[in-house]
C-alpha cells in the first residue's frame, strides 16, 4: 500500500494547514507501527497483515449521483421505519440527500470535512483513521426527548477503504438512543471500513447505543468505540455481528466518575470462513462503578470467533462490581472459538467475576423436544434461536430487535429450520 501517494492525492486546498499536519503525523505513526498482527497482545488471535496485498484505496472521492441512487435503493430495502433522525454515510462520506438531520434544539450535529484533531490513541488503526478520515462528524445531545438517531453506513465495495471518525457527546442529564447499521450494495466486492467513534457522557447522562452489522461476505470492518463516563452516567451498548469476512469490534470504556455504569452485550453469528473478533476493555477508575459484559456466539462451518473481555480496577475504585460472561455454541466440528476473559484488580473491596463456556447443543434438550413430536432440524432451530434470543431480547427498540431476529434466522444453517 503506497499510502504516502494516496495522502498526497487528497486535495490540500480543502483543509487548513493544521489538519494537514495532523494527517501527516498520523500517517508517520501508522507507518512506524504497521498493521496489527499476532505479536501484538491485544491482536493475539487476529492478523491484519494480509490486507497489505489488497490494494485498497484510502482516498476515494465522495460518491457520485449513480452511487447515491444505488445506495438509496439499498437503504429502502433495509428500512426500519424508525421515527427520528437518520444520517447516511456512503463509502465514508455523509450523503446529505439521503439523510434526515436531527432537530437542532435537542441534538447538535456538526460535519466538518476539513477539520481533524490530533488523536492521542497510540494504536495503528486509530492513526490510519486520522490520516485518511473524511472528516469529523459530531452529535451533541442536550435534552431527554430527542428521539432515536440512526447512523447508516453503506458500502459499495470497489476496493475502497473509508476511514470515518464520529463523536457522540451527551451533556449532563441528557438521554440519547443511537443506532449504527452497516449494510452494503449486493455483490459489491472487497472493501474495508475503519471506523472510530469517541463517546463522552456527562454526569447523570444515559446513552443507549446499538449496532447491527450486515456486511456482504467480502467486507472487512475494524471499529473502535472509546467512551468516557462522568459521575452517574450510564452506557448501554448492544452489538449484533452477522456479516463480513473479517470483523474486529472494540470497546474501550473508562468509568471516570462515581456511580458510572457500562453494560455491553453482543451476539456474533459466523459461518463459512468468517472471522469475528470482539474486544471489550473496561477501566474502573472511580468508586461504586459497575460494568457488565455478556457475549454470545454461534459458529458454523470453519468460521472463527474471538472474545477478549478485560476489566481493570484501579486502586481508588473501591466498592465496584464487574461481571463478564462469554458463551459460544458450535454447530460444526471445524468451527473455533477463542475466549479470553481477564481481570486486573488493584483494589480490595470489589465484586468481580468472569466465565466462559464453549459447547454444542444439549442432547437432553434435543431429546426433550423430540419426545414431544418435534423433528430434529426444527428442534435444533428452536434451541439455536433461543440461545441467540437471550441477547436479542435486550434490544429496546422493537423495529431494530425484530430486524436483528429476522437477520439471525436468515443466516442460520439451511439444515436448521426455525419456527
């Protein structure tokens, strides 16, 4: 990847000199680190170095009229009929003609295509994102009745590698519901979306963030969510990963204020040779904070799923509660799961737990259903769907929950029939 030439191809006249300097510094940082591989501890089970040979374009121009028209068709096919604001990004660029901006009285939205700030994160992918980001897009929630805001990311393939930077900010006492959906144009071919979302929650604020990822089979996605929670703030993050060839989804959450809470739950469904990696790191920095992690995965064929959940409890973070849980269901003897829950505790008045299970459908449960006249494929389908539904039922927005359920059942093995 000749990234220096691609960065030079960006229009230098479209942004301030300071932003240009930030891009150059970020690219230098990325070139020094390189793409993550298994020698990096947090990437122990996932290697991105094969992406070097893909010839991705990091400096694609905004979509033309034809691309927007095609994206509009895909958007209508996946419409959730949610009453609220919708921001649509096509190949990493905001598509204003397909978007419905939020009401400015409750939600401020800024889309600065020519402004970038220095990224203090030292990771390679964050540096790559800063170097080629199409801009910074910021949502600021002020009140408690803004309604849901939907962010839809549509990819058209074509060897493009959009680098997208988002900010979600809640003022003190604000409440917000944000949905991130990922869909692609059918048969789009290879592409790579690298998304960074920075979240700042003011005191006593409450954010519900849900992701539904439905990428085409050849897509690569790497996402990083970085959240900081002030006193009394609460983050509920639900994630459903169903598509893509290689997916890496990260949450880095800092509980900075007393009584802050983070609840992260996810469902991953993999088949064929898909590789899906979920990493959740929660840092308890203040007393009486709470974190919950609950991950479930269903794997078929020769696919692979990775879960790395880490909780760090700082010395001053007394009287905290942290729980981790990972459960994986194997539908094929060739599927592979790597689960690594971790606790790093420097305080003594804490309640912490973690656990992981990997297994097949229970013979006893299958026998129970078969004994009541249910055939084997339907019985397996009922149990598999029930395993997934433990996570899906936690999605509060009904239309999103039902869309996720339908997508899960469409992706279950053909040998399994669901009711």
